[in-house]
């Protein structure tokens, strides 16, 4: 905005002193005030509003409109600024504001204004800055008469509205002083305007992200010699980055994520954008490798190419981009070792995300010099080796994800990481294959650990005591190991734990009463002191679901696929906050406790493949959120409850209980015939798989997708 603020200063050398001077002038000569015509233009705005946010108190027609709230006048009593941002205004924007012939700045952002954007304002012969962002404006933009005189508009912010339709081709031709156009977060369609800088030579900022623009990136943007910011992410753009674009050498911010762009990152062209600070081309179809010339982009701070088809090794020249703060190359096909890059040059690096590539070798020692690193994700690669004790140099590290690699020695890893005071998320699934879960009492520390995932590691041993000392733990994933023994009695002391998955182990014993006392499962009162904890990197739990905050995970208790025996404790009814309860594939006996009816937040209840007897409590039809219910393969009897959600469950929810009866089963209630077996046993396993997928996809149960979960089911 340099050119803009300079021009302001030239035209109005005393903007900050304007108000006191206005007051002085007002006191000195009470007869001089704003003109009746200006006053009536403002009153027309007020009168048209459905909700004026209390403006009437100040906007009284018997007073000088220069003294009204949100109004600034020039020394000669002309209204120059109307600044009514965040005033709770509702209703239309009056076109009569265009009659304020001295109006320079109109800021109506953050209101609930509706209707269209009056063209009178865009084509005003005085307005320099027009900000109507964050409102509810609708409709399309219209063509402007090109016969109008010189239009001074420099900044137009129409972002975060409900505007639709294509950009009319003539509109930008006639606004030839435009410096910044922000139309982000609307529903605009059609092509991106191509000739913005033919008519506006000082054009510098274009933000079109979060719309429905389509077509290719117009080469004309390359002629914008002053263009600094170009953002058009989250649209339907296709084609390649045009050659001409790389002539816009002032570009500092180039961002096209979530489009359908393709092509290679050409070495010679890349070099020209030496001023680039932010390059974001994530979620497109770019291929080829990262050119060596990236090293010449000395100012680069954010380098985001995640979710493309890029391949090859990382160029060693990346070490020359010493200002890098964020490197995101996740979900590509990069390969080779990481040690070519000298990370010790990248002292400013805060986030390094290499999830789901094909990198090999070990973690380079130089990475441990990036002392500002807060988030490191190397999961889903082919890395091997043991963790180096030097990782404790990374004092600010709070998110560490290493899963799905070939790392070894979990004892070593935990011994090293335990003293990292800031670690809050530790994702270690699918590594340390077949090792022993360290029982070591010397594992303490982990003062701030909130999320621990050592799922699918085939670890043997017992659930270790050191976990009881993780007092901040909110999520624990131990599924897919070979842990034996009972669930220890100390679980209820983990006062923040709300997500517990110990499924697919060899755990035995009864379901302990300690689980029925877990504070976070019992009462929502506790959740208030759990502020939303932001993951440093989004954690994926399904192909389409990503979690940014820990607390948006559902409350889950998953004990399935173990060897638990005994009954389901009636105290289960205390766990009122539970959203998913899975006790399937165990050896539980006895009845389904009636108290399950009190779990009114339940969306998933799976008790299948046990040895449960008795009736399904009729009151379960009061569980209004229940979306998935499975009691198949037990020994239940009597009628299936009817009504409520029970009308939506298919027969597969009940298969394998020969003594159950119901209208949807072959075995009708009250019929005297011998019960017929309704199971198609080949279907059963399919069903289980389908259920597990739905379970995972909806609730992220299981190993955080970060480490890829579902391959087991799809495989
Ligand atoms: C309009 O006002 C809002 C809220 O004060 C501010 O954030 C925004 O920068 C202003 N717009 C312009 C163009 O100065
Ligand atoms: C609208 O966009 C302009 C130009 O990008 C910017 O200066 C202004 O701060 C934005 N307004 C708000 C409320 O963000
Ligand atoms: C455009 O406006 C949005 C708010 O709607 C804001 O977040 C964004 O930073 C603005 N873009 C630029 C380049 O100023
Ligand atoms: C880029 O600019 C150079 C001169 O600065 C010019 O020779 C060249 O043709 C331009 N490239 C494109 C694709 O416009
Ligand atoms: C860039 O990096 C390469 C390889 O790491 C190095 O040989 C070269 O000297 C560096 N260039 C500059 C200008 O720093
Ligand atoms: C770490 O970041 C801070 C600012 O966040 C910066 O002042 C400091 O120099 C950085 N540390 C290193 C080693 O670069
Ligand atoms: C990963 O790299 C190996 C060789 O190191 C190669 O055989 C394999 O095909 C690569 N996988 C992918 C998905 O590119
Ligand atoms: C991982 O390690 C195992 C055992 O050491 C080995 O069989 C396997 O080939 C390794 N995988 C890769 C991708 O290096
Ligand atoms: C694993 O780490 C521990 C602790 O650092 C060490 O004593 C042990 O030798 C390591 N085991 C292997 C197989 O390297
Ligand atoms: C349960 O125990 C039986 C027999 O002891 C064993 O065969 C089975 O694998 C165990 N199941 C699980 C999930 O641990
Ligand atoms: C359900 O909870 C209420 C109190 O919240 C309690 O009075 C009632 O006994 C519980 N019902 C069952 C079946 O446990
Ligand atoms: C189920 O319970 C019955 C009797 O209650 C018992 O005979 C049977 O062995 C049990 N089955 C299993 C798999 O535990």
C-alpha cells in the first residue's frame, strides 16, 4: 500500500489532526457546518437502514453532520470519510452516498448490509477507498458507463459478501487508478479479469480467493509491473502458470492453492520472481521437480507445494533460502535423502511438513539446528534409524509426527522426547514394529503432552505405568499393538482424557470401573477448562476430514477387539458425554445395561461379537443421535425396540442373534415358528469392514489418518 498512503499524505497532509481542527473550526464559527445536501445524503443512508446500530443518537438533523459518529470532514466542511465499520448496520447501502462530492473513504465493513453494491459508489468521482467487506451484499456487479470522467478509486474491498456472477469486462477498464482489489470469499464466476494493469499501471494487490472463478490465469497479469500480491486460491482455475506471469517481478505473494493447475516449475522462470516471500501452489497438479533456482529466492518465507505430483530430490540450493519459515511439501512423490539440504542454514524454520512423500535415509543431523522449529512432520515416508538425542535442541517443538516410516527403538525415542517441555502432539503410529512397550519407570517428563499415538506398532508388553503421569493427556491411541494384561486402575486420574482407543490388542480382564469414573467422559463441565488446542499442523483422520483443533475430536471409548470378559458395568450410564462407544469383538457376557439409555450423546454404539444375553433395552430408542448401532453376533433375545433411530437400522445391526425378533427380521415377534437364522455369514465381515470405515470416516476413530489408517480395510 505504499503508493496509496503516499498519495493520501500528499492530498491531505494532516489527516490525523483533522478531527481537532474540525472541532476548533466548529467552536470558533458555529455557523459553518456541513451543507444541507450532504446532511440529507447521510440521512438517506440512515433512513434506508433496517437496523442503524444506535446511529440515530448521534446523527441528529439539528446538529452539524461533521460532528456525527463515523463522519470526518475537511476544513471546508465537506464529508471526506464515512467510517461505520462494525456498527451492526442492516439493510441496503444508499446510492445517495455517491452525492457526497468530497467523500474520499467509505468503510462499511463488518456489518450486515444487504442488497447490491451501488454502482454510484464504484464510479464516484471522489471515492479513493471503498471497503464494504464482511457484509451480506448480493447480486452481480454491473457494467460501468465508460464515458464517465477519471475515476479516482484506488482500493476496492468487496470481500466476504454473497456476490455472484462474472466480473463485467468493462468495469476495470474504467477504474484506471485501481491499486488494490479484494473480491475474495464471494461466489464470483467466469474468468479472472485480464487487463487490470493495462488501465491501472499502479495495480498492486489482487485477491480473488474463495470464489468460483474458472478458466486459466490470464497472461495479462504479467504486465503488472507493480503487482505485489496475487491470490486466487480455492477457485476452479486450470491450465499452467503463464510465462508472462514471471515478468511480474515485483510479486511478493503468489498464491493459487486448491485449483486445477498443472505444469512444471521452470528453473529459468522461477528465478525472475526474486522478491517472492510467499509461494503457495498446494492442492494442484504440478509435476516435475523443484528447480535449483529456488535457491535464488532469498526472501522466500513460505514455500507450500503440498498435494501435487511433484517428484525428484530436494535441491541442495534450498539451503540458500535462509528466510524460510514454512516448508510444506506433503503428499507429493519426492524421493531421495534429506541430507542434501543443509537445514542448519534455515534458522528461521518453524514448520516442516514432508508427510506422505517417498523420502529415504535418516533424519539429517542438520535438522536439529533449526531451533525455532515448532512443527515437524515426517510421517509416511521411507525414513529409518533411531531418533537422535539432538532433537532436544528443538526447544519449541510442539508437534512431532514420525509415523509410517522405518524408525526403530521406541525406548530410545521416548527417553529423548520426554524432556521436550513443549511437545503436545506426538504421533508415532506404524513404526517401532514389534518392539516392546517400554515399562520403564524412568519415563517421566512430557509435561505438556496432550496427544499420544503409538497405534499399529505391534508393541508387546502391558499398558505402561508412565502413561499415568501424562497429566495433560487428552487423546491416547494404543490400537493395533499386542498389549496384554488388564486396563490399569489409574485411568481415571487422567483428568483430561476424552479420546481413548486401545482396540485390537490382547487386553484381558473385566472392563474396569475406573473407566466409568473418567472425568472427561462423565461430564461436559470439565470441557470448559479445555480451551481449543490448535494442532500446529492439520491432522487428517479420513480422506476428507482434517482436524485443526484437538477438542473438535469426538469423545470416544474404544475397547474393541480384545479379550475382555465379564459384564458391561451398569455405571456405563455415567459416561454421558460419550459420542462413540465400541466394545465389539470381546467376550463380554450378561445383559446390555439399561443405563445405556442415559448416554444421550451417543452416535455410535457397537457391542457386536460378544456373548451378550437378554433383551435390547427398549428405551434405547430414546438415543436421538444414534447413527450407527451394532449388536450382531451375540445371544440376545426378545423384540428389537421400535421407533426413534431404530427405524433406520438395517437387519445387519442384529444378525447372529437367533432369539431376537422384529418386524424387519425373518423371525417376527409373537410367531410360534422356530427362529430362522438370518445371517449371511459371508456378508458379516464385509459389514464389519463397512462399519469400521464409516466409523473412521465420521469420527476419526483409530490411528490418526496422519499415518494412514484405512489401507487395512481397503486392502
Ligand atoms: C475498514 O475498517 C476495518 C475495521 O476497522 C479495518 O480493518 C479495515 O482495514 C478498514 N479498511 C480500509 C480499506 O482501511
Ligand atoms: C479490504 O482490503 C483492503 C485491500 O486489500 C485492505 O486494506 C483492508 O484492510 C481490507 N479490509 C478488511 C476489513 O480486512
Ligand atoms: C482480502 O479480504 C480478506 C477478508 O475478507 C482478508 O482476509 C484478506 O487478507 C484481504 N486480502 C488482502 C490481500 O489484503
Ligand atoms: C518479459 O519481459 C522481457 C523484458 O523485460 C521481455 O523481453 C519478454 O518478452 C517478456 N516476456 C513475456 C513472456 O512477456
Ligand atoms: C547456494 O547453495 C549452493 C549449494 O548449497 C552453494 O554451492 C552456493 O554457494 C549457494 N549460493 C549462494 C549465493 O549462497
Ligand atoms: C527464532 O525466531 C525468533 C522470532 O520468532 C527470532 O527472533 C530468532 O532469531 C529465531 N531464532 C533463530 C535461531 O533464528
Ligand atoms: C519410492 O521409492 C522407491 C525407491 O526408493 C520406489 O521403488 C518406489 O516406487 C517409490 N514409490 C513411490 C510411490 O513413488
Ligand atoms: C523397513 O525395515 C524392514 C525391516 O528392517 C525391512 O524389511 C523393510 O524393507 C524396510 N522398508 C523400507 C521401505 O526401507
Ligand atoms: C535403544 O535405545 C536405548 C536407550 O537409548 C539403548 O540403550 C539401546 O541400546 C537401543 N537399542 C538398540 C537396539 O539400538
Ligand atoms: C483371545 O484369547 C484367545 C485364547 O486365549 C486367543 O486365541 C485370541 O487370539 C485372543 N484374542 C485377542 C483379540 O487377543
Ligand atoms: C439415568 O440418569 C438419571 C439421572 O441423571 C438417573 O436418575 C437414572 O437412574 C439413570 N437411569 C439409569 C437407567 O441408569
Ligand atoms: C457364552 O455364554 C455361554 C453361557 O452363558 C457359554 O456357554 C459360552 O461358552 C459363552 N461363549 C463364549 C464364546 O464365551
